[in-house]
C-alpha cells in the first residue's frame, strides 16, 4: 500500500490534482490517499496557511502530491520543502509529440538546489533605502546536490542518454559563493569516471537552453538560477501547463506542477492537467513503480499527440475529460 498525502491547495490545484488522482487510480496500484489542506483558503478560515496536521500528514506519508497555493505559496510550498528537507528540485524538460516545442529532440533534466542560495531568505534593511540579501552556499549542500545530479546522470545513461552533467553558475562574479559551488562540482565529478562534467556561466546557459537545448542531459544549478532557468526551459517545451517537478530528499518526496494556482482560469475546468500528471509519473518512479510510470507517461504522450487536450494546447476537452483519456489508456481500454 502506498500512502500518499494529497494537498490540492488553491485555484486550479482543486482541478488538476483530482484529475491526476483519476489517472493514478487507473493504474490499479494500491494507494491510500490522505487529504490535507494548505494555502489561501485554509489561511482565511484558520489563520494558518500550512496547518500542523498537514505537516504531520506530509511527514507520515510515503510521498506528497501537491497542487498549488495562491498568495500564501511562500509560506506553504517553500516551508514544506524545508520541513521535508527535499534538497533536490528536479525539473524534466522534455518535448512531447503534438506539443509545440522549440525542437522535437529536447530531453534533459534541471536539478536545482532547493535549500539555500539567495532563497535562504536572509534579508535586511541596513540603512534607510538600503536593503541587502545574503547568498548562502555551503560545501555540504553542494556535495549532496552534485551527487544527486551525477547519480541521476548515471541512471539516465542506463536508459541510453549521454551521461553528462552541466553545472551553471556565475563564479567569475560571485567569486566566493559560486567559486565554492564550481570547485565542489569538479571534486564530486571525480567520483564519477563514466559521466562527463562541464560548466557554463548562468547567463550563457540561459542562451544555450534556447540555441542548443538538445545537447543537455542533466543540468545542475543553485536555487535562484534554477528557478529562473527552469521556467524558461519550460517555455521551450510547451509552457507551464506541461512542466512537472519533484522535490527529493533522503527521507521524503514531494511532487508538484511548476505552475501556480492560475486564478485567471480557476474554476473553469480548463486547466491543463499534464504538468500534474507528469509530476505523478515522477512520483511513481520515486515509489519504485516503474511499469506504471511508463504506462501513464506513454498514455499521456498518445493523448497529447492525438490533440485530445485542454484549450491551451488547442484542444476542446476539459481538465477531467483529458485526464479520463489518459486513464482509459492506462486501464487498457483504448
Ligand atoms: P501561474 O503559474 O498560476 O499562472 C501563469 C499563467 O499560466 C496564467 O496565465 C495561467 O492561466 C497559466 N497556467 C498556469 N498553469 C496552467 C495550466 N495547468 N493550464 C493552463 N494554463 C496554465 O502563475 P502566476 O499567475 O504568476 O501566479 C498565480 C498565483 O499562484 C499567485 O498567487 C502565486 O503566488 C501562486 N504561485 C504558486 C506556486 C506554487 O504553489 N508552487 C508557484 C507559482 C505561483
Ligand atoms: Mg518558480
């Protein structure tokens, strides 16, 4: 039995998450879904965006499936990532047939350090009109994120990928913090003889994900750089409606679409469930359910290539109809 903490959250989270549960149930795997609340709505009602019971449930379950929070996102998802110590934010960037992409052969993964950097949130007003933020880079966090990236490259190599890790940083300007980042990258690289290691400055990297995205395999970078780079990368393979993510630590895994609560389309049942379904695929792999993961991904790929989609991709299905097309194929009915 896989015990999964399900947090729908706000806005379209209440649509894309139930639609994804529809698909997960179609796998026939033994799931126990434990529902928990977080986000703007529960904040308005109780004064707490991330209630204690939700934290307990998240800690107690094998994995967390999260939708989106609204204005309270920083108090919910950033906190949850910290509490669960999910230090690796994994964002696959993959072109699917039937989706408008920059190139059809894009298939790489961005691994973003999830616990420090500028998002440590250490800010101060040191004088009137003068504010500062502290960027934290530690050897310990570098080592574990790079090891994670190289292990992922090894896994992908077994599946026919190149076996390469690209580190993006700005060590020429941020001499101490990114100097350390780069130094530890090459130190960890020495442990992996079979995996290539290379590095680029983050600004150039931002260009390369547009001009030569097909050459990347695993890209690893710090927190803020990864946040920006991965949204841009999502844009090269169809946009936010398709971008999944996994937050992985040594004890916990939290899976969520990259997008937010999308108040502009919430309640209309037109949100694309793809990003959340793909996040569930990452969750299935995390749970060791590789066969079911492939089944769901293949079913989704077929549905996308047939144009059986929500309006953002040019189709005329609603969120739940699109998910049902995937579920039918997972059940073998189509
Ligand atoms: P957003 O991702 O919610 O929406 C950006 C644009 O993409 C909107 O036009 C939206 O309609 C569209 N979009 C997003 N997901 C889509 C989907 N599945 N299907 C079709 N179209 C989709 O980002 P925005 O507008 O910057 O933020 C809205 C709220 O979400 C804010 O309150 C913000 O704080 C929160 N947020 C929460 C996140 C989280 O919980 N992880 C992440 C990002 C934003
Ligand atoms: Mg972001």
